[in-house]
C-alpha cells in the first residue's frame, strides 16, 4: 500500500448555524435525526458522491435518549436517503464525541479499512435537555464509583470554578475572554469567514443561515452584571476556597446544531477528482482528574506535541473548546500558547456548543482558518465529561 493510500485527508467540512438550545431557538422545531440527515445529505451533494460510496458514518451525540437514541447515526443515514447498505454508529466521548469520530474515521482510512467516511455529530439541546439522560432509569454513579470518590464528583460548572481558582483567573479575566470570543466571532461572520462550511437550514420560519448564539454587542461591563451560575450552599460549604466566578456569560450556551467532515484516503480523493484540503498529522486522547474534569486538554496537548515532534510555536492556530472561559485560559497558561492564535474566529462561548457536534464544528473552523491565512499546522483539543480530552493536529495541503 502506498504512502498516499495510508494518508487520511479532509475533503470537506460542513455545519449548520448554531441555534439557541432552548424552546423557541431557530432549530428547536427540527428533529435531531433530520438535523443530522441534512449535513449528511449536503456533504454528498457538494462533493458529487453517491451514498453507496460511503464506507461508514460515525456521528457523535452525548444525550443518547429520546429523540437521540436508537443509534441516531443510523437513523440519520436512513432519513438522509442513503443507500440502506451504508452502516453507521453513534459515539459518546462526551463533548469530544465527534472529534473522536473523526479520529476513528481517519485511523480507519490509515489502516486501509476505509476509503471514504463521514464523521460528524449532532445535538439538539432544546429537544433533549442537558442532563436528562442521567434522570432516566437510575443514576450512572454506581456504589463502586461512590466508594472510590466518597465526596462525590461535581458538575462541569463547578469544575470550571475549581480551575479558575487554581489558575487564579479573575472574574474580570474570564469575562474579558468571553467578550473577546463574541467580538472575534462577529468579525469573522461579517467577513464571511464561515461561508465555506455554513449550511442554511430550512425551517418553518424560513431559511436559518446565521449563528444565533453570537451576540456582537457583548461587553465585559455587561457580563460583569451576571450572577454566578453554579453556586449552592452545599457546594459553597464543600469548596470554601471558591468565590464563584463562572456565569452564563463566560460559559458556552445551550446549543442546537450538526456538523460533518468528509474524510478519505488521499489516493481515493485524487482518483475521484476531489481536492484534499488537509491531512491528519497526529492524534491523542487522555484521561485526567475527573473532579477538575476539564483540564484534559493540557496533557492531551503535551502528548500530541511529543508524538508529532512539533512545538507549540510550530502551530499556526489552536481551537480549544470554550466550554467555560477558564478552560482555554488555563490551557494557554500551561502550554505557553500565543493568545492571538487561540480560537481566532471566536469559540464556543459565542459560536455555541452543541455537544456531540462540537468536535467536527471546531475541526471545520480550524481548517477554514488555516486556508484563509496560509497556515500549515492546526491543533484542536477538547475537554470532555468525566475528565478526558482529545487532541488532533491537521496539516493544510
């Protein structure tokens, strides 16, 4: 097998606009299966492919309950009108689910087991609310888990608070970062930076084509007026060192959305007359402290840089998911990253965090930024529930 055949490349990346993940949000009237089917269908159309050419579809989804259960990837393949012989599976690595899907797809190509794969993700947080899966048929926190962590693990908002305290990130610093995320995203949208990947979605109210979660008028002063989101008396007693700095303004919003990337061998892309836009250069996935939970991008970055032989200074842009402002800020401090290269077109605080979709949303944004700026290497990393993180390095072609 030639080197080209073992190289996994990205040919296309698409996403829906980000809808507010609450009743009344622009995408809240669309079943998540149909939302995912939309990005799958358009991926084929944009690239002149027949569905029978797709070896597998790997979609991320976190809240796999209700409308998002029964292997939503397979339901989406069928709803998209794909050949019934196209298989599909749904992946849950929490917020990194679709990034993990892209890893599995690229690794399958590199191993010679796939020629063409679609990786992506979907989450409708308006229709399948965050946390609802844990309320069905008992708790996922077993007696053995309680025995190992008798004080109990905490929700991600509290983990974000612990990170802010440990890295001494003030409320002003967090809110300034959040306001800058909205400013960068609004500027990028105004310049048409997302146009290559953004797919308008037909809705009952008309075509939805703009990220609903971006608030161009956001200011640090306005954010400072918001109250902390995660403080309770019990948590304040358990963590007396916290002064509670995490608010809805410096956190990612509840979001509806879907995204996908078309991955294939470089040889297959050339054979089909398609243009490889980037190759997968390196992968990493780690586990980390489940109480701090969101610090995984730090060891994941160190591991992937070591594996790739690159330094942080060799990377032209980094997409670090803004689940909360404290996450990329602590990451940047630890790996000595250039703030100008960090989420240069805004991050999830502005562009939204449709859980299962976010990994390939970030990947598409990273690819588009490298193409717009002539950068060579891009790094993506994502904090994940339970204390994990994925990291990916792509190389623009």
